[in-house]
């Protein structure tokens, strides 16, 4: 954890809700997004390796998201 700031998450929540945001709400969403990002990245990595590449592309990420 720590790749994305809680203030960035707070802005995302405010943008979507228009409401004030508690610190605990920002932290909770941050944990969820971090876990989701790791799962998607792992799937994208498998796709890249299957294609014989060492680089994850935007297409790998898009396909991994669709499979999620």
C-alpha cells in the first residue's frame, strides 16, 4: 500500500459523491483499489507471458479487466 495517496482517493470519492469524505472511507477504498490493481496486474502479466512478451501492455490490462 502507499502507491496512491489517500488525498487522491478522497478527491475521487468527492468527485463521485459530492459529499465530504472521512479518512477511514478513503483508506478503505484505497485498500480495495490496491487489491484490485494487484489482481488485474497479475492477470495481465499472465497474458503478456502467454504472448511471449516481458512487457505488460495496455491491451493486456484491458483484457484482464474484462476477465475480472
